[in-house]
C-alpha cells in the first residue's frame, strides 16, 4: 500500500504540477500495484488456514475478485468517471463492510 501511495504524487511537487494528469499517466502502475496487493492479500488470507478464510464469509473472495477486475479495467480505461465511481464505490463498500463486520459505530 505504501508503494501504491508513492505512485500518486510526483517527486517534484512544484506549483505548476497537474496532479490529475500525473495520476492518469501513472494509472497503469497504480492499478497494477492494486491488483498485486489484493492478490497477495488473498493468498496471505488463504495461507492462514481454511478456518480463517471461511470466517470472512463468501463476501471476501468475491470483493477481492471484483476489486481485481475493476482495477484491470481501470488500467486500460482512461475514463475519469469510471475511476471516480470505482474509488467511491470501494470506499462505500469498505465502510459498509466495517460497520457490518463490527456492528458498531464507536
């Protein structure tokens, strides 16, 4: 995840840097790193044993697969709308999962 975050900003953040343009030039690397990150997470979870893997429910492998598929699409589709929908959808799903998993607000 740290590596992914380094792909979001150029080394030189001068006043004339267009971060939106920079991201779109780097999006292949960013979403490729996301595919790798999610794949490693899936393998790591599986290596912890079937009981641990099953404790996360069927939603876990489905969400990982969906995230990987959308990331692969985002590598090749330069649509800013698609990327905003992907980012907001991922955030909303993650918040939903946290509240459902822990069933608490505080």
